[in-house]
C-alpha cells in the first residue's frame, strides 16, 4: 500500500530553495519523501515518534542539522509533511 504524500506550502518553498542552493540535501530529501510513500515509520533518517505530540508525528534526519517533520494518517493512507529545516529552530 502506498501512502499519499502531502507537502504544506512552506515545505515546497524550502525544497525549491534547497534545489538551487544545496543539491545534495535536495536529493536526499527526495529519497526520504519517496520512502515515506512506502513505509513512513521505518527507514532512512532514523524515524522517531515525537514525544509529547499526538502519536502520529514523526521526525527524520536529513542531515546533521536538517530534519523532516511529518504526520502519518493510517486511516486515510496519507503522510503530511509539516516542516523541513533546522533541528529545534537552529539556523
């Protein structure tokens, strides 16, 4: 079963910036997004459930400083990517 991937608008903007400014980070992010469609709870970037959240919000490492935060909605087979960027507000 493949999950549908939804990117929030600011996530799309970050991807566009990374595509030009950091192609390596961009390609790794695309690989993770592709993997999310198949198995969002395991795989690249060491996925982990975020504590203190709703139990459906996960984080994965893209690089040492960059993370992808997303929600897994099993009932509608959808992954919603909430944010891309620095870890805990790092710049």
